C-alpha cells in the first residue's frame, strides 16, 4: 500500500507512505529528494506517527535532510512521552554522544547481536527506541527487527507456557568479566546502587572487595498497553550461559552457576533447557527482517511490539540510539 501526504509547509516536501512487504509490517515514510526536514514533517504528522507506532509499531524515515543531534532529541520526544531517557541498569557497553543520545552497542564488529527488546530484563523499560544511521557499514551491519506478537505466537505452546508460568530470573555478577557495577548503575556510590535496586525490586548482595550480585525475577511475556496483544518480552536467550558456547561451559565449570557474569534461570531457580531457548531463537529468526541501512535513515520502534538486533559488519559503522517513554513498575 502506498499513499502520499502533502504538507502545507514549503520546507516539508511531499512524503510517500508505504508498507513494503519486505519489511513485514513496518511503515516507511520516504521524502522526495528536495531536502525535507524530518522534525518539521513529524510535527505536522505527530498524530499519524503515534497512531502507527501504537498499532504497527515500526516506522522508517528515509531520504530526509541530514538529522542533527538536537533534531534527533526532539524527534525522540515527539515519538514518546518526553525527552530521551538515560540508559539505566546497563547490560552492554555504549558511549554517550550528547545528553541521553548514545552509540549503539559497542560489541566487536564480528559478533552478531541477537534480537531482543531493550531493557526487557528490567522492571522498567523504554516505550520507544530510535536508531539514527550516521554511517552504514561498508558490508553487513544490518539491523534485523521482528514483530514480538508473531514471535510469541511462533514459540511452541509447551515452551511458552512453561516460561510464562515460571518467569525468568536474571542473575548478574559485576566484576572482572562483563560490566562493572559502577558502569551498569553509572555511580561510584554503593548507597546509590542500593537505592536504585530498592526502587526497582532488584535483589542485591554485596560480597568481598565490593563485589556485587543482583537477582530479579520478571515475566517472560507482557501485554501491550495499546493493542492488548501478548508479546514475547524477556532476555533469557541473551543472558543464558549457553549463548557463550564453549566459553560459557568453561566459566560454568570454574565459577559455578551463581557466579557467572550473567545468567538466566526460571523464576523458581530451575535451569532453563537449552532446547527451549533454541525454540525462542528459531521464532525470532522466523520473523526477522534485516533492515539494510542507508545514510541518515531513522527508525522508530515500539519497544514492546518490535525487537531489534545487529548483524556482523566490516568497515566503519555508526548508528546512534535514543529511548523515550517509561513503562513498567
């Protein structure tokens, strides 16, 4: 389906709205090659943007004029319920670009990042997440996205029901491997960590030499507040030690289950069968849509309706991230 919306403002050129079958539900707003300014067009079409995000959940803006950092911040505010959020309770390394605008996850280019929804391992998460492509990779580096409603429906019922009945417990140990607690919570003060954990129902234990362990049990799925649809919404498949392959086996043997940098178990403490995690991976793969970046592309996702990831790449790649709108308890 393709339609065209005409903006009365001369600075905003005509913009074609399409739902290409290759993106399986995402909506593309593509400007004519006349230097249309994204923020001007979105101000005039905010109700359309919010309606599409609340139902379809994914919008790609393409061929608009280059988007600066201040414009990116304002677009994030328009897409959500306020200015960009700080990246709290971190699980991956990122750098601050400006305010609460960050680089995308800084894992080595050779590594793929599995599909996931941002902060779905936390009691609070952003309603919307935005990606701005400053420089696409020379090769690879696509951002696969997937509709979490379809992922939920594609997980075998027995696996899904066990996850939903038990929930997922995330166990993290901060120290020599993975992020330190100082980086995760963005503070050097224990009392600030303790206050954050108390406010977010995050269990914590201090060990020798300022070692910290946290533990939290959360649902495996959620109900989207606008559509009412169930969505797969957890990061068991990322946190589980099996994602590390042979390295994970070695760490498990040396450290034991409770001392791994991070791990996921069922809410009752029992181990998650790797075969069930493979069911989850297959469901994500079945519905993954690889978004091939063009310079200055902007993607806005409803963080509950859609998951995202990253494919390996070569050459420089720069994608910026903003998050907005707080959901959860």
